[in-house]
C-alpha cells in the first residue's frame, strides 16, 4: 500500500483545525521555552509528546463525527479536465 493510499485525510474540518492550531501552539511554546533558556532536549520531548497526544485527540474527534463526512475528492484525470474545458470554450 502506497503512502498516499494510507493517508487519512481530515479535510477542512473541526478535527483538522484543532490538530493544526494545537500543534502550532505546542511547538511555539516549546520554541519560546528553548529561546528563554530551557533545555533543548527536554522541551523538544515535551512538544513531541504533546503532538502525539493531540493527534490522538484529533483522531477521536474525527471518529466522533467532527471529521470528513464524504470521501476524499479525487482530482480529474488530464483527459477529463481537457474534455470539461473544451465544452466550456465551445
């Protein structure tokens, strides 16, 4: 199974935004702590641990119905795209 086939796409959903914002906050806090003189290894481990926990929370949110409800959209093939644009220009 290719990586693209295994990827679980959250889409533009509550769970996806939660994961994005929470990771930004977790890694920003760790970065500021390191800059302020905190230990690099300690704060990196804290941020990594928080990232894993937050990813699990986002997965639970997705299973609870706050994730993608329809299948992931598939882009058109080159032939389909060409055919649709020939119809528009004709």
